[in-house]
C-alpha cells in the first residue's frame, strides 16, 4: 500500500515531470507540505518561478486529496491535505494489522550476527550494544516481512582455553561450584600466571593442542566452561528482554570441521598462499593479509568467520548478512567480505554489511572502564540504571540511549539523564504511551470503547489534530527506511517527534471533555497514536507500559 505522501508525490511528479521533493511545511499556516519545484524549474527554464507555479497549480487536479493549492512568496506551492483524507488514512493504518508497514513481496533471508560474547568472560558494554542493536534489527526486519535468522557467534574456541584448563588443574578447582563471574576471575588469574611463568605458558600451549586434537579429559572441562558461560549469558538475555535464544547460538567451535577444507580449497585455487609458514590471503587495500592457518598449524578468528559466512550463505540461504560489533572490528569484516568475494563464497546477489558501533563513555568522556581497568560489565550498567528507576524503565533508558544516536558515534552513559521522564529519552516515550493509555482507559470506563476494526474519525479540524495525524501516517516510511539503512536513531527520532506532537495535541484539544462527535474522533486519534507508540517501542525492544 503506497502511503498518502507517496501518492501525492507521484501525482505531482506526473504533471511537473520532475520529483516534487515534498517537504513537511515549516509552519502550520503553510499547510502540510511545501513544494519548491517551481523555483527549480523556473531557474532551469529562465522563467519567473511564480509563473511556473501558477501553471503547475492550474494543471494539477488534486481536489480528491487536497484543499485548493496555494502559491506563496516567490513560487512555493503550499499543500494542505483534506481533513477527511487525513482521517481516512489514519483509520486505514489503525485497521491494518501491520500498522501500514509495507510487507516485502519476496521475503529475504537475513542473517544477523550479534551479541557474540566470549566464553568464561562476562558480557561487557560492547556486547550490550551489539545485543541491543542486533535485537532491534531483528525486530524491524521481521516487521517488514523478512525471514530473520539470528546467529550468536559465541567465542568458545581459541588459545585462552589452554591457560584456563591448566589453571583449573593447578588449583584443583571445583567446576560444579563455578559460575560465570567465578570463571572470569579464573581467567584473570590464569592470565597473570601465564605472564609470570614460562613453564605454565608451555603447558597452556600443549593443552590447546590437546583440545584441538579432541582429547576427552580436556574436552570435558572445556564443555563445562561452555555450560557455565551459557547459563550466565541466558540470565543476561532474560534480564535484557531480547529475542535471542539458545537455538541462535552458532559458536566458533561449530565451524571446526569446515576449516581444513576451506584452507585446501583456497590454496588449491591459488587464492591463499604461504607466507612465513602461515596460510594467508592477501587482499588489495589491506596492509595485513587474512590468516587462514598460522605457522603453528592453528586456526583463528579470520578463517572461522570465512566458514561461518559460507554456512550462512550455502546452508541457511542468506541473501543479506549483517554483522553487529564494535567499530574497531570494521577492517576485519571488510577483509572477510573481500576474501569471501574472491573465493566465490559470497555471490554478488548477497549483500554483506558490517554495522560498527561506537564506544560507551563514562561520565568523564573516556571509554567506560571498571576501577581495575577492565571493560565495565553489562550487569553493572543495568544495576546503575536500576538505581534510578524500575527495571522496565531502566531497560528502556539504556536501550533508547543506545539506539537514539547514530550507531557509529560514542555516547556517554549518564544514568540520571537517560532515566529522566522528560526530554529525548526512552522513559519519556514510555510515559507518553502510559498517558495516552490512561485517557483511553478512562474513556472506556465512561462507555467509549474503541474497536480498531470499525473505528472512524469524523472530525479533524484543529491544526494540532491534523499535524498529529500527519505524523502518525509517517510511521511506515520510517520503518522501511530503518529496515534498509539500519538506522534505529531514525525510528527513535520519529517516536520522539510523535510524542511531542501528542503533547501539543493535548494542550490544544481537550479529549474527554469535548462534545461527543469530536470526543469520539479524538479518542480514535489517541488510540492510533497509542498503537504506533507501542509498535515503535516494540521495534526498539522497549516495553510500552499501560501506567507509570
Ligand atoms: N566474540 C567477538 C568479540 O567479543 C565478536 C564476534 C563477532 N562476530 C563475528 N562473526 N566475528 O569481540
């Protein structure tokens, strides 16, 4: 279903011969949209823009959609939608099960790689961002009808397990009593042990070889570490209220059996070459090559990602790959995509994107660190926010702060500002939803029950009503934009503006105290706004409370 704005634009386009570049009017007295196309055409044709505008207006018949067009100043065309047309558009959106959001004709299989914490380490603030952003992408892409496959690329393989397992032996540690926080302490002890003790370092290396060779006693401890970590991660996901489940875990180790074949394939075709004992792929534009196998015969992060990509394209049928990590990994992914294209693992019709996000900064404007100098744990952040507000509100605060600025930018974690119920915050949007819900509840108690399927708006005369209606019908276009450009801050900005229009509407237009027909229409407008706020918040992964 094309939106009202799109229909309007294409009708003008047909007559003017060029894109009318409709802009929202800057002031209510200028109508709803402004079209400056006459100025552009006038300049091109060496004619007076006002003359061009007059001609255009005479040729346009938009009376089924708009009030008579007005020409202002040097040749601006001011467009005002007819109130009944606007009202009709709002009710159609209200009745539509997708809130007007256009469903893709051919659902795309989209793989989103996000969260991806590392075993035996608690999730830190980078994983928090990845989890929240990835969750939002998953929700938005599902909303436009895509088939979303989340992949949690858990770091469960690598050299660190050698030292962890040796340390467990040295300490004769009881693994049944170990939890994720304990495992992380163990990690720190093993690490400092490694730095101090050459002989321990040798044992750790030998242990990695044993693990990779599938030694049963070693594997048993490794598996136990995975379990402990998985329990810890699951608790955090539950606390965050994200969609990720155990089924979405596709950990690094799950690709082990593919690595040898990938190395052989790329070496046979001359794409990979030996370089000081390592098997690597040189990619134009990058200083360092991608490493498939190091000189000790070990496989690492790069080749595992090549295998994961292949699995996603060949086995999962992905046509769009999205990776969500810290911006510092950008080069890794650019190189990965280049290698995969060279190898033919990533066909031209599959789109691959890395969405890199900025750092979360502490109050002093430097990257958030604990007193010990390690990255802040996610649970600490949640605790800080919950010290200011209820869990539901604290979560809204964090998620909104994470999503409302351009992802690439760093942002300052300021629990007080983020949890405020005024200003551009998650709690403010929740409050807007709670307030409109309250009005609807009270009206319902007074006998005005709104049924979405039959509700209609008969009167929409006030500018504040009209501009709220106009905001509302902009929702589908914003969702479509976020789905294609992966820019959640646009949705946040839209919802904030919607909430602001809603409060402007309350100021100008009494709802429950209005005379019956107007009251009814305004209640339907409230209901439509409640619906879009709730849906929009849901796409951000934020709860929409009935009361606050
Ligand atoms: N485990 C990695 C980290 O914590 C992130 C993995 C991202 N995904 C991937 N396919 N490389 O930095």
